[in-house]
């Protein structure tokens, strides 16, 4: 008798599994995020596609959940198509904590009540949080045969004559009249633009403050007449990149050790710790950017938020 009951239980479980598999096949949903880490107040987008084997999809919802705002219904649309494909733009909230984990759930229903959902965790980073500082960065004279340029992609110094142009974001320009004199101008081979902002509060620099001042300043393709304690904001066509403070300028006889000693608060950070040089104090280590988590999905109605 026990054996018969066991067999019946197995068949019942198999039947339930087949029913869930059938439900999953009735509705499918795919979501591709542009990013899973975003700064507060900025936007990312999600490309969404969904379809059903039945008559039509009849509803799509997007919900967010986090420890501060709780559960929020972001999007709720009635549908009448068999398949859909569109882009949803997500406005990240302004957060006061260093980071906030936001759970986004995308759910699609068809006309028979079948549904499937997929979930992504998005890390929202405070734009008002102070930035880490890279120190001890030495940009040498281009005639010194040392590193005279800086790459934001590599987050380290490079030699402008040897590096790919795409990695020469900032370089020291040679003095046109005297090769043993340190040039007082910086240029770029990547379209980086500069503005001098000596009233900028470098000590309290945050992403929000750098972006605000840079976006409201007149910028140029190079910066000249550089002096000690100048504050230089740099950016490109995608926005602000960093605030730079000139700590010291060395222009001695010859050009071997002529250089700018600078500190930098960058919106682009890396785990590469070679920003500095052995001739000056070592640079602080960069901060590694976290990679976002992959989405999870399910068609089980009990597991999804109602």
C-alpha cells in the first residue's frame, strides 16, 4: 500500500512540474539592462521583450523595492498585443547613504492569467558622497622621456609618444621656445576639455559638485598659464571626469625632473594603483567598480510579489 501511495505521489509531483513548465512556456519575458550600477539622480534603461503563445499579453508591471522606500509600482500598463518590445528608462533616486540596493521586478501576464517575472538588483550610489583622492601623481615634461600624460581608461600615467592616442586624455605640452623649460599648458588627444575653477571646493568634491560646476563652465580644448594650487575640472562629451589640484610645479635646470605634482578626485576609478611614480609619494589605490548582478526570473506566482 505504501508503495502505491509513493507512486501516486511521484505522479502528482510530475504533474505539478509539468503544469509549471507549461505556464512558463505560455509567457516569456527578457530584460537587458544598460547597467546595474548607477549614480543617484541619473538614468539607466532596460530593453524589455515579452510574448505569449496564447491570444495576447494583457499586462506588464515594473516594481521596485528597497530598504528606504519599500515597494513602489513604477509601471503598470494594459496590453493587447501578442508580443511587445520597448525600452523602459529608470530614474535612480537621490540617496543620502553611500549606496542603496534596489530590486526591480518585471512581470508580464497573458489573457489567461499566466505570468512570468524577471528581477534585477540595481546598486544606486550617492552622488553627494565624497570622492576618494588619488595623490602623488607626477606628470613630467615631454622632453624628460618619462610619463607626461594621464589615461582615464587605465587610470594611470602614460608616455604620450608611446601610448595609443585613445589613452592620452591629458598631456603636458612642450614649451615652444625652450625644450628645457616646463610647458605651462595641458592638452588632450581624446577630446577632453578643461576649465580652471580655483573657487571650487576641492576638499569636499563630490560627483554632484564636480558635474554641476563643469556643466556650467566654459571649457576649452587646452588649459594654459598653469600655476601651483590651480583647480582644473576636466570632462568630455559624455560629461565631467575629474577635479585636479596642482600641488607643486618643478622646473629646474634641464628637463629630466621637470614635472607637475597633482592630486585628483575622479568620477572614473579603477583597481590600478600605478597612478603615481617612484619619484614622488605613491598614489592612493583606486576603487574597483562593482559589477552588477545578473537578473533572475521565475514564472511561479507564489514567489513573485503580488
